[in-house]
């Protein structure tokens, strides 16, 4: 069942990554062309992040009631509708409609993010980070191809009255329809519903509530393992609830869950804030579409290709150590990208480390979050996590264009680096508390 579930999720991630990155590679360029303002260029990508945030809790509610299969397939269908709206907005030259379409388009990113948790539903506690990281890794194939086929996608709409920078959305719409059909037909049995049934059977057999994280592997930070934080009485109190309220209670009861939420949100916000304005900065320093696509491809390789390494490190040496690694990588990335000043090789190196740091933060934070709450509350906590990470990243993306227009790209990267300080402080506090 694990192998079948993983195979379907990997296939969906390949297609989902292809659709998202093909479309968003030139989103800032499309927004700048339609709005005529550099300060507004970051709003289009921000709208997609906001849309993903707005869908996170409704999607979690749908998954609680109907499982991962229905939730993921519905999210991809909504994303396809958003891509179609963006194409219409580009043809009409309407910036307001573009923002509306990008908001709806954000459902596709929400589906891609939630798929990582579906991989963890049936994983052993000591292998959750690797299960999450393998599905994240699968995005590499489609995500790396996406920016490089943005140009052919643009040429494919020539003569249709659609700007070339919107061609990727035409392709993305078709890809998301295929992905929705794939997930809906093949993700059977549903991993979340199966995990819930197994949990209920175990509880009935043992005659006691499950804490959702016993049996951690040596050296990890999973609950019940060495140095781990068990859900305790707070977890028992909510173990019978399968609602969004249970998610909020689970987070309130666990310091580790709160640390995981902060890690995921900050890693994603720092990455989005820098990434969305990098194509504009590269364009100002003479880079053409092909070079911009190459830089973004290298960034996406950093995001996804090494995620199994991050998963192995998190399972082997602990979640907290990989969180600190994420802070270091993201800080170095901000320094390199912010001081490149037209050096395209240095910009590429910075964007690669930016993706690598995001991968470390997302994988370790997601595994720690899953470890820290009981099974019945996990879908709601995971939805809350994606809401917070996308809302904070949306705010960062919305301000990124304004910061660049007023102060410059270097200041933008410096502010992104400053966001990492709370994560480092909370992690060190948790390590000190453990000692």
C-alpha cells in the first residue's frame, strides 16, 4: 500500500511541479507588462500564495471528511480554473483579473504542498522525514523542466492574442486537469483514511489512546524517541476529535509543533520573498528569458533534488539539527544573491542555496510537525501549517516589489535574512531545554 501510494503521489508531483513552474517562471514579467509598474510586479505571485493560504483550511476540512484523494483532486481542478482565468486576463490586459486568476491558481501549489503529508500518513515514525522528502523530490523532474519550456509555451500561443509570458498558463491548465484525473482514479485506498482506520484498530487492541508518535528511531526528535516530546494528556484529550479545532488545540499543547510551524513559515517566506523578484533583478542586469529560466531551474533543483538527503539527515540526526542547517543555508543564499550586482553566476549560486535551505526547512519542519501531534489532529494541523506559511509568504511577496523599487534588491535579501533570527533563537532554546 505504501509503494502504491508513493507511486501515485510521485506521478502527481511530477505533473504538478511541471504545471506550476511552467506558469510562474514569467509571472512577474507578465504582471509588470500588464500593470506597467515594477512595484506591482510581485503582486501576481503574491496572489497565488494568498490563494494557496486561503484554500489550506478548507482543503484540510475536505480531507478530514473525505480523505486525501478527494482533497488533492479538487485542489488541482481549482488550480486549472485559475490558470484559465489568468489566460483570459492576459488577453484582456486586465491586472485586476490577473490577480483574481492567480489567487485561484494558488490551489495547485496547495495541492503540491499537501501531497507531502499524504506520503507521511502510512510511514513509520522513524522514516517520516524520508517519506516526505521523497515526494518533495519528485517535484524536481517537472519543476526543472517547467522554466525551460516557458519559452516554447509562449511561442505556442502566438497568433491567439495572448502574450507569450502567459503561454505557460495555457499548458498548466491542461496539466492540472490530467493530474486531477490521475489522483482521483489511482490514489486508492486513501492513505489518510487507511491510517485513521489502522489507528482506531490499534487503539481498540491496546485499550488506550495512541499518541501518534511512539517508537521513534534512535537519534531523532520524534515523540517517544530520545529527547522527544510526547503529546501527553493534551494529546489524549483531542485524540478522539477529527476537526479543525483539534488542530489548534494540538498546536497549543506542543512547543515542538509551534517551532515546526515557525520553521516552515519562515523558510517559505524567505524563499518566496527573494525568488519572486529575482527575475526582475536579472532582467535589469541584462539577462534574457533563457538565462532567467536557467537561474530559476537551478533554484528549483536546490529546492527539490536534494530533499531525500534532508529527509535522511532529519531521520538520522534529528529534526532540530536540520532546522539549523536550513537557517545557515538561507542566510548564505541571501548574502550571495543580494551582493551579486549583475554577476549572473553568483546570482545562480545564491538561488541554488536558497532552494536548498527551503528544502531543509520544509522537510525537517514538516516531519517535526507530524511527529508532535496525534494522528486524528494531523490533517487540521497540516492545513493550519500551510495557511500560516502561505499567508506569511504572501505578505512578504506583496512587499517585495515595493522594497525593490524603493530601496533595491540588496535590501530585500537583507530583510529576508533577518526573518531567520527567530527560528535560530527558538531552535537553540529548544535544544537548551532538552539538555
